[in-house]
C-alpha cells in the first residue's frame, strides 16, 4: 500500500514564545509525509527551487518516502514567515513568497498513477482536480483546503468535493464553506456535496469525524510544551490517512476510522513539540503506539445526539 500526497514543500521562518527558527523545512507535503510514513509508503509530488536544502529531506527517504515526484527547478522555493501569539491561538503572517510554487502544475509520474490512496494537500482546487484526473482508480481520496480557496475558488472547490471521500478542515473553514454556525450542521452540509466523511479539526479540543449515521469526538493529546504549531494539521492528516491506507488491507469500518482519528491526534501532538519537522527525525515506533493508546484511553467516545 502507499499514499500519494500532492502539496507544498517549503522553507519557513517561525517565531513563537519558545524561540525562533530561520528558513527551516516545512510545507504540507513534508509534514504529511513525515507523519504518514510511520504507517505506509508515501509518494510525494511537489516542486522546490534551486535554493532548497534537499539533504534536509533525507530523513523522509529513510522513512520510506518516495521523492522521485519532487521537482527541483531554477528559482526560489516557496517561503513563509510567521509569528505566533503567546497563546498560540493566533498567528500573524509576516511574509509569503510563492517562488516556483506559484507556477506549480503537478504532473503525477507514471509510476505513481496506480496509487490507491491520495491526499490532496492545501493547494488550488483546480490543481487538486487535475491531480485526480491523472490517477487511474483511487480507492480513497482525502483533501485539505483553507479559507483562501473557500472564498477565492469556491466553484472549483465544490467540484472537488463531489470527488472526495474525506475532507479535512478546521472548524472556522467548515463554517465558512457551509455557511452553517454549528460544527455538526456544517459537516452535514459538506457531506451533501460529496465526501462520505468530514473530519473537523478543533485545535487543542481535538477533532470530530462525521459520517452518514454517526459521529465521533476524539480528544487531543496534551504536550508539556508547545514549541511550534506549524504543520500540526498536516501531521494529523498524515496519521489519519496513513492508518486508513494501512487498514485497506485489513479490518476497516468504524473501528479503523476511530483508530485513524487517534493516530491523527497522536501525530499532530508530536509536530508541535519541536520547530519544523524535527520531532519526526528520530521518532520511534514505540512512542507513536504509546501516544495512540494514550489518546484512545482518554476515552475518545461518541457523544450526544451525534453518536
């Protein structure tokens, strides 16, 4: 089994109350790959400039991430700089330079077109649709999006929703997309557009998954000190989708989805414990399983009328 991820590979400068990191590796495909590779093989399609320190991605290859679809071209890599407020609830973007990512038109290598699981990272929904057109017969398609695309590319995003199995968004994005003021109502509206499953990320409150006749609330995993929240959502997606890809070859259904939520929460919590993707460089399998059990044993159970 393997997961194809199409998204950004970037350089970030991040400031938090815990410190500062300059021009470190980041991007949705990096965090997703670092997380999902703990469960399954990962194939990456992305673009970077000739300024990108490719050697910093060696740990991904060592973990089983296939980077043959990562194109390096002349120009500057996608760069983002941001500062988090002291409570980490708000971040201010200080600078964004798209560089070569601004002209990104993903071409899926022939060797990747048999991918059965696809994760479409946070890029233009027009490009997400083009990626799907290049995949032979995916069994599971999941995607992320953001406020910018919800307001600026809504028609394409709605077309994309009709082709998804899973949409992962935070609560603010769910409200904006659906026009509904309640998480459950927002998820129901989104599901009417196509996705069988909607995962709503709720920050430190955890996440919730909504299906046809049931829903499930999953707690977050507390950490001793938050260093850098950047990439936590993509790491959550990596744990969630990575486990589901692994589960396609074995027991599935509701039990697999509940486990996927707990793995997502576990992987997201690792992401915030260090700047960049550094926490994943020496992450041990035993740590992943221990944190998964900790989330599960906090009794992530169905609640209320949505059970």
